[in-house]
């Protein structure tokens, strides 16, 4: 029976020792542990990660492993040096600042990278010990970006999901990483890659395209004969949990206690972990600006600022802590009095009941990070406002802003905008507060953490089912026997055959892909069958097809449907076309030829093609991405289509396609057996245009609308040979 294996840097429990050396197992309060708790504890499922304890003692490791196994967990033991270099180093001093757009803080140390590789391999080795065919593996976050590909190389028949819990930066920022390609290749080992927002997804696809030279269609990447799906899944909180705690007597009594010193005060709440991405100094400066512009609020509003300690032994974080301390002291000294302290500052963590009390009593929540993957504090605040009175001020740089549009959404870099938003929040009518809060609560309640888990798991299952379906489409002996019988006994048969990549392999020089003797023999054999109509349907120009194959008693469709020629007839244009657009597009392609050695432009009657098969790997793919972006912009107003083939970019009119050509031919077809074989995106139109009872065959391993698939032109030729021999 297949299992679910969850993999993250940390397990959902922390193992530690008490004063006498006994093991302590402390559950995590994190949202991920809550959301995935019901999954990893079910049946034989498993959660794999670091237990949080340094120990090289074999007996202790065995005892911890045994205890955790009872709770469906498997530990990966790491050394102090590995945590220093892999976690504190590469993960938090290289990836974290880069992914949060603070690349000026990023450290590019080779020792960090080597340790990151070693630890990812250590996780892979631990997984291999327990993984079984058919298992589903869900890998989490930036600490394990190499793991999907490492696992893919070692294990077959598993489904791999990867989710990034922090932002993914734009290409221009991500490209600064020296190990950018290795990281992308690692993540692309997954079947499904998830992000919090569409923007993160878009940035990843752009980076993958420009660094790994893999294109995508609607978020699906075809790479290494696999389809990788990329999508966005906004994470959330356990709404009922936070609403329930807020309704508890414990939270109410703590609220009363905390409010004792804040009589007749409006309360603004700020809760963050100490990190430069959270924008804490800027928030304090904004509060200063607010009190300066709106002096009537002096003595009437208090900012409760909770900063949870984090990495304050690291120099940058130590400096940040000092800056926050100085700002708090300066503002309290500037505006405070014996009766009023503007900022109630707490540098420590609080139990969830205290946080719930703070959420209940806060009139305004100030959540203004400079960059955040999602930010769940704002969702916890909304879920805790049982009376629906309160206002959320939310940074547009947080992923949550895409969902909570009823908040006062601000740009944290525009201090005057945030300052005025504070005034708006403090003076907002209760009726309006309740209206906005109700809408946000409905959103979070509907799309909670459990919905997020289900949404990702359902999508991963869908991707896996599609992969299995593709595998079952491979043409085997049983298919061939059925086809041969139907073909032989049919009243009439029609066979549509693409040329390049289908009948012949691709060649460095497109003009070298001439038909060989074997292909001539096959086409001649098919043409001799009285009940069979053969149509070679290609993107090549009509002159080449005529020169290479014109002596066979077969039909032709050239330039993806522009021209057609039936036996004993002349070439005819399928629809009136105008090629004037070429004088605008050709100079663009020629410019890229000048910039890209060994690339060429092929001009056909009503299309243009830019070939880069001979271009050095990397350069050609990079130029192709540029051309596609450039031409799609130009093509919009010219009714043109930009097609991406195997090492070729082609531009043609939208008025013609292989699908339209096939539809016209099939109208006059009188038989009861039809088959279409092709290998690239242009052939998908042909597959969709074929009748329901037709056999459509994709050559290659990529996603397709075809019913069946063959691996290469060699298998295509064998199938045609079998049809001839069986007739």
C-alpha cells in the first residue's frame, strides 16, 4: 500500500535533554505540524527530518529513532558543523536574504554550499532506507531544494511534491546565486512544485526558462522526458483552533490582565520574529511620523510590539536588535510621560493564549513586512476577532495581501502612506470594521490549513494519475495486433504522418534530414495498399517535400497547413494568405542570427523559422527565450502565431494549422480507420482534429492529447512496417 512521506528540515517535535539527561519530546506549535498532523500519523505514513538534538552517541540515536518511530517519525541526525554551515550558513545566510530581496546581505561561501549538498544527500540516503514504489513524498522548503532531483535519480515509481514556504525572487535577483542552476535542477526533480502566490510561481518559471532553458505551457514544464507541474497554493492557519482559543476563558482572563495598564487606550499590535525582512525599524519610524503628524493621538494609542528572538548571535541580527532597541527608546523618550508609554516592547516569545489575548484586545494589527512568503500573523489576528471589531493594515509585499484584500493594503516603503493608513484604521467606524472583518474571516475559514493540504495533495494525485495514464499509453504488442486487424479489414484507412522527429530523427542541419532507403520503402509499401491514403503533414516547405518525397503516390500538407497537394493534382493554398508581415518580422530574426553564431533563418511562402540546432547549448536556448518574448509582443497585432519546435522557432499566420488541414481532409474521407502520428506542439492541433475513434500517437515522452505514444522514429517505422506486413 502506498504511503505519504513528509520531509522537512525539522520534525514536528523537538528532542532535547533535561538536567539529568533524560530525553524530552516537545511538540511543535507550527501551522505545518497542525495541517499535516492528520496525514503523517495515519497508517504507515512518515515524517522525516532533524530532531533538533546534537548527538553522535549510537545508543542515544537508536533510542530517539525508536521513540520517534512509534509516532510515525524518522530522524535525520545532523552535526553541529552541518547545522552551522548548511542551516545557519547556506540556508539562512545565502538563500534567505536572496529570496527576500536582501541580496546585499547574502554570503556566497563554497563551504556553505558543500555542506548544503552533503546534508541534502544525507536526507536522500535516509529516505532511500524507507521509501517504497508507489509512495508519495512531500518535500518542504528552501533547506531541501536539491532533494527532489537526488531522490529522482535513485528511486523510480514515486510521486514527489515540493513546496517553497518563502518568496521566490525575480530572475534578476535569483541569477546572482552562483549555484542557481543546481538549485533549479534540484527542485525540477519534483512532479509538482508549489508556491504561495502566482507571482512566486511566475518568477520560478522565468528563472527555469532562462537558466535551465526549459519552457512551460500553462505552468507545465517538459524536461528530461517528464512533465513538471508548477502551481500556487496559498497556505493558511487552522481557523477553528485560533477562534476557539480566542473564545476560551483563559484568553479572556489574560486580555483583562493585559488591559489593566491600557485604560482608554487604542491598541496597535505588531508581532514578528527578529528578521530584517519584517520591516520592524521602518514600522517604528512610521509610528513616530504618525504621532508627529497627528499630535491629538499622543497619549491615546499604544503600539504593543512583540519581537520573537531569532539568531541574535549573528552580527546582522545583533545590529538589527540594537537598532530596534534604540528606536523604541528614542520614541518612548520623545513622546512618553509618567502616565503613558507609546511603545510596549517585548523581546521574547509568548504562549499562544497570551498571543490570543493580544489579538483580542488589539484595535489595529500592523503587519508590514518588507517581504514575506505569506505571513500567518495577519490571519491569526483576523480569526481571533470574534466581535469582528478591528482593522488589519497589511503590506502588499506579504503573500496574504492577495487573499485579504479587505485589509488596508499598503506599500511598506511608502512611510507616509502607512502613516495615514494608521489614522484611517484608528478612526474607522465600527460598522465598516465589522463588514471588512467578516469578509476576511469567511475567506480564511473556507481556505484554512486543511484546505491547503487537501488542495496540494489532490493536485499531486492528479499529476501522478496523469503520469500513470501516459505510461499506459505506450503502444505494445496487444495494441499493434488490434490495429493490424482493424487496418487490414477496414473499408478504407488514412494515415497522417509528421516528418521531422516522427519519420526521421532530428539532424544538426535540417537539410540533412533527407529520407533514407528504409523510409522510401515504407512509404512505397503503404502507397501500394489500395484501401490506404497516406498524408505527410509537415512544417517543411512544399518544395522540399516535393523534392524528397514527390515521387510517392501519397498526399502532402506543407507549412503546417498552408499548402496541400493530392495525388495527380497541383499544390493548392488552403486559404488566401498575405505574407507582407514577413518584411516586419524577418529583420528581427536576422538580428538574432547576427547575434547568435550558427543560427539560421528559413523563409517559407507564408512562414518564417529561426533554427538553432547548431548553436552552442545554452546560448541557443537563451536566444530562443528572447525571441519568443520579442515576437509574441509583435505578433499580437498581426494575427500571427509563434510556435516553439525542436530547436526551432516558427512564425506563421493563425489562419492555418495542421488541425484545420486535417479537418478539411477528413470531411471527404470515406473509410473507417484513421491514424495520426506526430512529435511536437504543432501536431497537437492535428490530434484534436481527429475523430474520436482515431488512433493518435505522440512520439516522445512529453504531455500530449494523443491517445498513445511511441518513443522515437524507429518505433514509428516499425509500426508502419507491421501495418504493411499485416495487410
